[in-house]
C-alpha cells in the first residue's frame, strides 16, 4: 500500500510567510522520514530505509472526532 501525504493548504502558505520561507524547507527535509509504502513484512520510508514490523514494540490507536462525528483513526507506532 502506498502512503500519500496531505498538502498543507492555506496553513502551509501562511506558515511559509510567517517563517520567512523556512517551513517548506523544513517539511521537505523531514519527508525522508515519512512512510512511502507499507508491505506485509516492513514499512518502507521515503529515503529507502526498511523497518520490519517486528521492530515496533507498541501501537496506539486513537479515533479522531470533529463535533462528535468520526473522522479517522490515528495509529502511533
């Protein structure tokens, strides 16, 4: 399964102006550590690093709600 990143939208534009253009550079430098794809045996990061599922020792699932309406589930590894 491929992992897509959501664009920052207007918050990213405002943040880029307020940070004097540093926010997009910081985000781009951190994107290498974001997941690129998930396979049956590992999570592959955008920089090519493979992390096997056995390396994760704890998973926390949190349901996200907005005005009591379910939006999605966040998984913290």
